[in-house]
């Protein structure tokens, strides 16, 4: 069972926690946990840019860049 599937426990009105395999994770309430891997290429997230891309595009930066490049119109000025 992943950390995404488990119930977080409220510490106070702004913070919640969860213990997974003896490790306590603490986060602000209302924050959605992202996966540690890209659904498209199945590689682990390794940079802040990958995290930001996962939040906004649901794929890592590399997959987003490659997908965007492939879908662009190939016209030149």
C-alpha cells in the first residue's frame, strides 16, 4: 500500500502526519502528495523540475518536453 492510499492523521488544524514503515511523514493539510515516479516512462522523479512537471502536467519534465516537441507544428520561418 502506498502513502497515497493511506489515511493521514491530523496533528493540529494546519498539519497532518502518517507513519509508513517506521518513518513519520508530516505535511501541511490540503497538500496533495505526488507520485515518486512518472506514469509515462516509469522512471523515478529525480529533480525539482520533474516534481513541478508532475504537479502541473502529470508526467516528468523529460516526457512533457518530448511529448510537446512531437506534437508541435513543424513549420519554419
